[in-house]
C-alpha cells in the first residue's frame, strides 16, 4: 500500500532503547515515573504562576510557557515509547511517524526560543533595571511568545513537508525509540540532498542563533556585575539567573553532545541515550530546578498549601 505519492511503507519499526528484554519491566516503571513527574511537576509550575499574583511577571510568564512546552515535548515521544514497551510491539504508522516528527521539531525549537526570551528578560532586569517595566511590557512578552511559535511552526512544517516527499523502499526499521528526523532521512531511498541541506542550515540556525543570543545576554550580565562587584549584587544575580542557567546548560549540553561530538562506536546507542536525556530527563528536572532554587516559587507553594490547610 502506498502512502502519499512516493512512499511504499505503511508503518515503521522502532527498535527502541538499547536494553535487555529482562530489564524491560524495570525501565518501563522508571520511564513511566519520569513522565508522570514531568507532567505533574510542570503542571504545578503553571498552577502556581496562575494562582499567585506575585508571579505575574515577565520571567514567570515565560516560565509557564516553558513548562507547558516541556509537557508537550515529553508527550510527543514518551507515551508511544511506553506503550511499545508495555505491549511488546515496535510499530508506528507512517502518518503517526510523520506527525511525531513534526511535533518533536516544533516543541524542541520552541524550547530553544523560550529559553532565549528568558535570557533576554534577565539581561534587561540586571543591565537596565530602571527601564525594565517599560522594556519588558506585556505586549513585548506576548510578541516574543508568538514569534517563537511562528518560527518553530515554520521550521517544523518545512522539515515535515520535505520529509513527506521522500520514498522509503529499502527498509522501515528505525534504530530509535521515536521518529527522529535525521534517522528518517538516512533511511530514505530517495535523494536526500535538499533535506540534509535544510536540516544543516535551518536546523542549525534555529538552535545556534538562540544559543548565541543567550551567551551574549549572559556576557552583558557578567560585564555589568563585574563593573560594580559586590557580594549582594552577585548573590542577587545568581538567585535571578541560577535556575535559568542550569536549564540552559542541561538543554544545550545534551544537544552539543549529541550533534557536535559524535562517538566513534556505538553511535546509534549513544544517540538514543542522549535523546532520552533531553526528551525525558531534562523536562522532568526543570520543575525541581525552578522550585528548589527559586524563593518566589517556594513561597507561592507554601501559600497555596497554607490556603488549602485553612480551607480544610
């Protein structure tokens, strides 16, 4: 049966994670716990920001969108992976695979743009504190989020349309636990020159430009602190930027390790393991990083718990 104009496969086989069959049950329980922690932890962040008026600021506005993106990002891959592990199946339909690739690229890019918006917010707060309310207006915050969605959707759509025109005639087995764009392109029997060029240029720009903007923002923040060095200023900067820096380091560290430093052997297994890191582990850690390192979030949680205790 033919799918689209050129592809003859009706489904793909996902080989999944490089784990032994006897360890499937243990890893299934682990990944299920991680996914539930990701969803519940990020939902808690969104709830706290919505309910506590003191958190209605640009930084927490971006954080709530980042939490929602992390839920969606993990939900693109984790449920299918868990279902395959539970049912002992490996298949995913052609349409399901293409859809998974689209949403994966969309939310991965959106994560990157939102982290950049948060870095700009911290730059304005520390380097231009007197002009902060005027610069970081509600309109600008909404604009940054809308632009992030538009750019992410455009890249995901372009990559997906180029992928959909490829033929898959030789093989339908993916050495991955989800439909990774690069793995799909390598699997195709068509000429993938255009796809590889677009992935290299557009994909690199979508990741590299936000990362450079984050580095520039923190470079200005560091220069501002060094111009007026004081223990109080350094502590304030760390409390303001520490959580964001941790998330940025984890997110881009995983991407750099995956794409810039490929291993010479067991590359496919390494790619799969690193993909688990930034699709499941990092979104799960974000709520802990922001709640444990952020006094405002801890205060909002205490207030909600007190309010619940009084009402009970």
